[in-house]
């Protein structure tokens, strides 16, 4: 059964291509749900590059991830992860991620990220590069 979602590629600022691997399979020959987290992680790392942050001075810490599994994914498949910032707080922000196969949403995720200073061991205001990206 295919679960439909209201997905529009043009609503997203970032797209990351990813291919499934044989090692991603579960005993039922579907991509294991736990693997989707690594797909989102790889895409998020690329997403961060748009801000040119120096991670020696400024850190981003994932504090929460929620994933909704909507459709199964088979191997081999060439997929896309679409991402955008959907919430901007004082010290944190949320990224919406959608794993898609030919405009079919396989799963979606909301990741909450905190801006953090490891030297001072405290949260800091969301970096201006992220605020500017959100405002575009």
C-alpha cells in the first residue's frame, strides 16, 4: 500500500542524492528503517556546508530526531533527501527532511539542532548564517 503525502520538490532549498546499498537491507529485503537515519545524517552534513561554519569555534548538536516511516524502500534505489529549515528559535532550529523515491515520500524527519559553544559549555544564539538562510 502506497501512502501519499503532499510533497513539492520546489518547496525545498536543498537536495541530496543517495543510493541504497546491499548492506542496508533487512531480512525482508527492504531497506531497514534504522538506515534512514544515516541517509538523513549524510544529507544534513552536506546541508551544513551551505553556511561555511568553522566547526572548531562553533558547534551544532542534534538534540532530537523524529522519523515517520511512510513507505517501504527496496534495493537498488536512487533516492533524494530534501531538506529545509522549518523552525528558527533563539538557540535552536528544526530541519525537515524528506527521503523520496521518484516523488514518493519514503519517510520524513524533523531534527532539532542546538547551536553550542563547547569552550564555554553553553548554548548560543542561532548563528547569523543560519538565520540568513532561513530568511531567504
